[in-house]
């Protein structure tokens, strides 16, 4: 049975952002604060105002919200010079001349795919969490004494990410 009781932490995770073509960017999550929330809407149907005589019904699907913070050294790279590496800011902003292509159809909100891989230190139960059709709600850049930060908040247009076990070789 492939189960590990070793707790994972920020050293075990890696976030890869993929576009609709071939561009991908590995984000160093040295803050260790990737967060996602799966929500379920519930409709409370009361009987003449009474909960005890009422019932619950499943509500509409809700998209998954997610956020993370990462340190940055520069905001634009490839959009400035095709020989420079792709940077996080220009990827999330679909910066012109960066070559980043949306995973959604033309005319829809621009989206990306986020793949968060969590490696099991014991080597038996690594997992990949895939967020599809991720769109940006807010992107906050801040200057700090130790490092400048980019804080991303967005949603994945799915009720839950796809979680798959990575088979050890």
C-alpha cells in the first residue's frame, strides 16, 4: 500500500504554470503559501421558517479559488527580449510579446493551467494537483526589505482540482 505518514512542506512542492501552447514556467514557492478553497453551495429549505422540519438541497456549482505569493527579481523578460526567460508577472498578465497563449477559446476570459506537484520525501505517495482554466482576479506586487513579492488571487473554473498519484519509477 502506497501511503506515507511524512508531512509535506514547502520544500516538497513545485508549481508549474502552463499556457495553451508550449510555454511553461516553474514558480519557486519559497513563501509556502499556495492555498485553494473548494466551495459547495447549499440551499436551506425551511418549512414555515422551521429548520427542523425543513431540508437541504444542493446548490449551484462553485469555482475553486486559489492564491499564492512568490518572490520576484524582475517583472518582464521574454516580452522585453525574446532571448530572456519568461517571468511570472508577464505570464499571469498575458503580456504582449511574451508568447503566452490562453488555455481558453478565443473570446473567453484568458486562463492558464496550474500544476502543483507535491513530492513525498519517502518516495511512495507523490501527487499532482491540477487546476484547469485558472483566471486572475487580483495580482498585487509589493516591495519588501528582504524581497519583492507577487501575490496572485484567482479561480479555477472547476469545482475541485484533479488530484492524481504520481507513480514512482
